[in-house]
C-alpha cells in the first residue's frame, strides 16, 4: 500500500517548492510510503501511539541506522505539516542521535599507493581530484570541462550538497595532469565520461575501482572513496589551514560538521603533513 497518487504529486510539488533535492524528495516519499505500508492505512488514520510503536519497532529491530530514522521522521513531518497542513506533536518525542564515530583516514603514503595502483587514467584522475580538491564522489563525476579555471587555479563545484555551488583551489600539479588528460581524451562535456562522451561516468565504476585497488595493495582499513575527502580535510588541518577555510572548501553549511576533523588531526599531528600543493607533489 502506498500514498494516494494525488497526495504523492502534491507532496513532490511541496518539496520542490521548498528547494529539496531529488534525492531528499525520494527519501521523504519513501519514509511516508513505508509507514503506510506497515499499517496498511493512511497517516491521517494513524494515532500518536501508532507512530510511537512504529519507531520503537524500527529501533529495536535495527533495520535502519539512526541517521535513516531521522530522515524518516523528517519525511513524515514534512508530509503531515506541509502537505496535509496539520500537526503531529508525537513527532517531537523522537530524537535519533547517531553514535559519534570518527572515520578512518588514509596517510599521504597510503593515498599515493592507492592512486599509483589505478591503471585506468580516467579513474585515477577522478580519484585524484576527489582527494586533491576535497570533493564528494557525486560532485567529481558531475564535473564538466567548463568547471575548470586553469588560469586562476580554481574548480567550480556545481550543485553540491544542498544545491550550493562553490569554488575550490586546484593544485598546480593537478592542473598539468588535467591538461594532459584533456589533450589525450578530449572530453566534450563531462570531464569523466562513461561509454559515451555525452554521459558521465557511473559512481559505481569509481567505487568498484577503489575497492579492487584496496584489495590489491593490501590496505585493510574500513575506508571508501569518501575517505579521500576526509583524509584531504585532515591533512589540510595538519598543514595549518584554518578550519573555517576548510569548511568553505568542503562546502559544509555548519562548522560543527567540519570540526570533526580537529579530532582526527590530533591523532595525526606527528605526521607533520604539508599543505595541498606539497600533497599533490608527493603523489
């Protein structure tokens, strides 16, 4: 059982007007549909006790992580308050705080080892730009040739998290690699294209490459492509770059999000890592 198509369309319209990204819209709609499917009746027929039991069951069954529970609550709240124009005070009773875990980071040498082991130049450069510019994977695969300002050593990152554009510095060494890449592969639209030049490379392709290389070089840390971004931020902090500057480069809306790297940096002070240009020169 799912949300009535008419209400679903209205909810999507409301979310679009609120500026929510397609990914967030899909998550919110899924949250409402899961609730409806669980009870086999529409939200307006559910009581506060129904809602309480639903979230208790999810927490006890450990079907979803805390961050997903928070998304479910936000999606249901949006539907009730914005689309239905009603209130559901019971939603205020739930607080889903994610256990704070510091992510693993890679040393500069580990980053170098990983990148050197990538045989496909396109995939290698994509991973390298994620690290050297602190990008999210989704941002890297969406880059176009027009996003590179070689003269000013800047990279325009369009439609980041929260649909916010930003500029990030590109190290000189990476500028030269990008020029060589362009001369060899001649991308016409997306910088990292897939089978067809008019289409971007799939995120899964880069994720698979990263995973295979980890196995090949024997790195057993629990890391992913996103770890390159974490590592970049931590290395910058160790190199003396201010946390507010790092916040702007990463595109974090809150300094609290960036502050986690201060904890990681305390664990890696002894590495005495250089700042971004020196980082790239060592790769």
